[in-house]
């Protein structure tokens, strides 16, 4: 199980089960597994999910991915925080901003 450290120094795990889910649902992410660490460690923006206050959405824009897209890493923040999913998008979801790069 890979473990990452986010910009707040929180440890976040990515289980094999979640990784299988990610690459089945969002196969385009498979080649960007290294970028997950970058998104968590140095995001452009973090938002709180509108559906679950324990879920944070980490965004980082990559101009070289599909002519400019965000990778979003969705993290459940509980005692043992973990990656729920990850995908590529061109828009930022609604929700309260937790942190923003200045």
C-alpha cells in the first residue's frame, strides 16, 4: 500500500483495492500514478466535499495532461486517511475551499 504525505503533513494511504477501482473507472489515470503524490503534496486547491465533510478534494493543474487538465485526488480524512478515487477533469467542483495556493 503506497503511503503519501499531503501538504499538511498528514499520511494518506492508497490501498490496492482503491487503486484497482481507480484504474477500472478512470483508466486514463493509470499512467499518472506518480502525479498523485504531487497533487497531495503540492496542490493548487483543496475543497471540502459538499456531500461528506470528511472528504477533501485535492486539485492540481497539469498543462501537459490532455492539453491542460486537473488531476483530482479524493481523500477521506478520518483517523487513517485514504484515497477514495482519483481522476482527470477540466473543472473544479462546488464546495468550500479548505486551502488555496497563493
